[in-house]
């Protein structure tokens, strides 16, 4: 049946012109455009396939009144007929668009859109009111964005219908109710994208007047970036989307977090620099002239030990060479004499001699190691660093020279007393020789 009807429509309506207002426009990735053409009495589904849509010299939008040419067709799968347009031309403004322009002009003349009355958003709001649908994606996007930007805010949501009959009155009532709630710092009014009809609640006069009367600043975030509503013009700040509105409200909190993070980084860097300065100071102390004599004596001690060990090694080598020569001589004598019994006795004497030589070398090495360890212990005992660790101190004059005599300083001189873990700045009150101290007793 549908096939027969489709054939009849193709025969009788192959070339038609019609005028209507575009509504419910849907653009698909394939490039096809689907919408409804309507007037005050009727409406019909229309499609503009990619080949025809690509030839349009303007952007087809909801609310636009157009003149179209095409043919009448039946979509057999659903039994619905539609007009397939191969040419579309604009015919002035649609009725809704004309109504929008008229309301915009009238409210602007009353001063509802004046820039001079628009208020800045609070930098760090604590209570944020939102008027939107509780079931839409916009409310979840806005709350998620506030959390993502670390806004420390209390969120008050006023659920409202955002399209259809009565939606404008509910949105206006929500704005008024949030203004009566104590402590609300800013209000977001918004919803996600849609057709002109879907967004029309935000083009109504009650919404514009409620925004104008709001005591708290209002951010309008309706539709997509290309959508403009009367609410956008009346609001203190217009955001391209509901998500963008939440970003604007949370911007101060995000900036505060970034500043705190930068301050933390600067503190860590300052601590690292201070630690580096302490390390450099420690290196300077280690290289101080007061310790040069200690390092020299330690180096001399090590050199003496190394020389002693070298002497021991030379002695051992000499013993080995001597014993090797003796062994070679014995071998030669054995080769001349040859008797097995004399050879065995000689071998025994030789092995005994080698054992004594090895034990003597080991004993000599042990004595040198003991002497070297004793020398190192004495050097460590002489080190000023060890003395400092036991509670002694080194006194340096203003020129950094070691004070070893009372006569090197006088009353009022500044000196520096070096202890195990740092320096102490001191002033000389009195300088007396040891003889004077004994006399006082």
C-alpha cells in the first residue's frame, strides 16, 4: 500500500513550492538536514539531503521563514509523507525571531540591558544558586565543573522546567526564591542546547525582569555558544554554555589554588637554596686554614705508612729472590750429586728453610701493619676535629688566624670560637696570662 501511495505522490506532486517556518532543525554528520515547515494552520516534515544542503548560501536555523522547492515523497518504512527539498531560500524573519527582536528592542529601551548596571561576579563566592532542570545534563556539568576547579562553595539548586508552557514563569520564580535565601553570592540561570522553541523560555519577559530585579549577580548560560537569548542580554555576565558559566563562577577559586601552588613551589625552592648555602658554608669551613696543618700531618702520616709498607714488600721480595737463588743452587748440587737419599734430606732442609722464610715475612708484615694502625690512631688523636668533638674549641681572631697566645687579643676584640657543629661570635672582656691567674688564687 505504501509503495502505491509513494508512486501516486511522485506522479502528482513532482514539482512543488511551499512556504513555512523552520522548526526542530536537526543536522546529521552525513550532511542531511531534517526539520519541520509550519505555519499557523499546519506543518509538514521536510528533508534537505546533503547534495542540496551543500548548495545553501545561508545557515538554516529554527524560526527562519523560508521558501522551498522540491517534491512530495512517502517514507515507506513509517508511512509518513514528507517534502524532499532541492532548493531553499530565506523569506525574511520567522515569527518567533521577529517576536524576539521586538522584545529585545522594547526591554533595551527600558534600560534592562544597560552595561552601567551590570555587576562584577564575586571573586570567591561561598554560596552559588542554580536555576535549571534537575533532570538535564546541564546541572551535572555545572556541579562537576565547580568541583573540578576546586570551588569551595555551597550549591543550591532550584529545579525548574526549562522549556514548554509555564517554563518562563518557573525560571523567574526560581531566581526570586534564591534571592530570598540568605547568603547567596551569585546565581546561574541556564540549560543545554536545543532548537529556538526549546530555548524560548529564556526569551520571555518574566525571566528578563527577574534577572534585572535580582540582588545577587546573575550569570546566564543557555544553549550553545552561538545561541543568544533575552536572558543573556539581561544578565550581569553571559556565558556561552552552562559549563562555561560554572567556570566563570569558579575562576577566583581556581586562581587562588594556582597562587597557593606557586607559593608552595617558591617556599620549597627557598628551602633548597638555604640548604645549598649551608652546604657551601660547611665546605668553606672544611677548607679553612685552621685545619690545613691537620691535613698536612695526616698526609705525612699516610705517606710514612705507605713507605713502610713499601719497604716490607721490598724485603719480602728480597727474601723470595734470595730463597729462590738458594733453591736454584741446591737444585744444581742435587743434579750433580743425584743420590736419592741426599736429595730427600736436601729437599727437607729446603722446605724447612722456605717455611721459616715465609713465617718471618708474615711476622714482619704483621709488625708493620700493627705499627701503621698505631700511627693512624695517634694521627686521629692529634686531629683538632676529634678534639672539637670532645668539647674543645678553636679560637680565631678577626683575620681568621688561630689564637694560641693571650697577647694576640685584647679587651673589646671580636673573636670567633669554633666548636664541633659551628661557630660562636664572641667579644673579649679580659685577656690575662696564666701567671696572673695563679696570682689571683
